[in-house]
C-alpha cells in the first residue's frame, strides 16, 4: 500500500522551514512522504549575512543556502527536496517550469499542498509563487494537458503564514498543534544560519499560534502553525 503524500511549494530555500516546518515534521511522523520544491535559493534578497562575508560570490551563496536547506530537510524527515534555481528578486516563473510542477503534482499526487499567501507587499516573489502553484494545480486537473498522464484530483491548498500577516491580508482559519515536533522544527530553524535573525521571531510566531490554538479548543497547546484555506473543506461530519 502506497504512503500518503504532501507537497510544499516554497519560493525560497528557507520558507518551508519558517512557515511549515512543524506541519512537515508532524505529517512525516504520521507516515506521509513530503516533497518540498524550493524554486529559489533566496540568494539575493534573503542572504544578507552571507553577502557580508569578504569575497562572497553568487554561486557560493547558493551552495550555502542549499546546504542549510538540505540539513533542515534531514531534521524534518522530508521524503524529497528539490532546488529549481529559478532566480531571486525577482523569481522567474516560466511556462516550462509551470509544466514541470504539473508533472510533479501528477507524480506525487499529494493529499494536500502548502504554499505562500496571496499577498505580500514585502516580497513579491511569494504571491507570484502561490499564483504559480495554484495555476499548476489547475493545469494538473485538466484532461487535455498531457492526456497520457492520470489527472490530479482536488487536493486542498493551504497558505502558510507570511512574515507580517497583518500587512498581507492573511488570516488563519486553521491552527495546527505542533508541540510533539517543535524540537525538530526549532532544530531545522537553526540550520538556516544565513538568516539567524529570524530564529527567535519564528519561535515567537509558533508560541502565538499555539496560544491561539489553546484558546480556540479544549486541548493543551504551546506551539502551533497557522494556515489559510483556499477551497471549502468537504467533510462528512462537523465534529
């Protein structure tokens, strides 16, 4: 029997850690095979610490960011991580890369997809990527696109938290408890040495979402992650 799968479409090589590391580790522990696509290394706009080093080059920055992300992937027990090197500030999302993602979606057949918020006034790569990912999902459902392949069903899409949600019109409608895997997420966060200034910020985010999760349920929760649904939930019961 095949294992359940999930797909994370990450604009930059650290985004999947900050925003969905808990969800990844949690579902990996449940037996999911989680695939992460890093479309960019974040080599221009998200690697300031590396660029301050004397003699730094673009290729060295990319290599360091890939090394960090691969270390985080091992901590989170990812099934697969891919680096597509599509540029950064701005990211370049071509028709060829769209069809490449369609092929991944049809091959992986994810039970759910995680990607970025629809708006981000501080980083235009992020909304470009969520539009790209959802366009790929729609194309993967199209019977006329590469009809020799099996079409994708309708996996739900959840948008993970942007850096400043209030400025991005992002409001979570799902709070995921990640207490059982928080040590793994924190360890993965600390793999991202190029953005050390964000380690404590995303720890505070996890504590905030955990407090909100506890407030909106009858469960004890210290750490959490928030997600925003794109499509309606189709359920068999309301409880």
